[in-house]
C-alpha cells in the first residue's frame, strides 16, 4: 500500500482566521472610484484532503468613506494558510469580513482556484449597486 494512501494533513478551524488584523484608512470617495486589490498568493486547506487550496483573489469595491489597509489585508489572508475551509466558504468568509469592515456602496469578490482533480473552480460574490457618480 502506498505510504500517502489515506493520509490527511491536520488543519485549524475558522477561529484561526484573524479578521481583527484588518485596518482601514479614511477615504473620501467623491467620484465613485472603484478600488481593486488582487493577489495570487491566497492559500487555505481543503478540509477533506488536508491539501492546500491555492487561488487568485480579486476584490473590487466602491468605498463610502474608508478603504482597506493593504498590509493588514495581506496578514488577514495569511491567517487562512492552515485553516481547513471549503473554497466556497472561504470566499464567503472573506466577503463577509470585508463588507462588514468597509460597508462599501458595492463589492465584488472573485476567487479563481488552481485546478484540483482536473476541475477548475471560480467563486464570485457581489452585493450593492455598482453605480459611479
């Protein structure tokens, strides 16, 4: 029997996600500017196999009066590194945490995960009015 057969790596629960690290910067958005943040370094753990899920995340939003501070966003993403969370739930969790923090006029989060098992997965959540002034 192969040594890796049936092996599952351990992971942490969602309580390890550090949303308290997120910080904001005051921002007056008089013209309805759209802010876009992207990284291809998002990593979480598949709770079924324990293997890493790696994805490219795009966050777009029309801020009201604050924007997310980027270093804090990076550390927030890093807190997912050892968390066992399904891909769809990770996207929902990020959306909820950022939407509640920023209270934007509009927000869209898209996560494109690396191919796993021959299947590509993209998750998208959008809320609010994408109406620029």
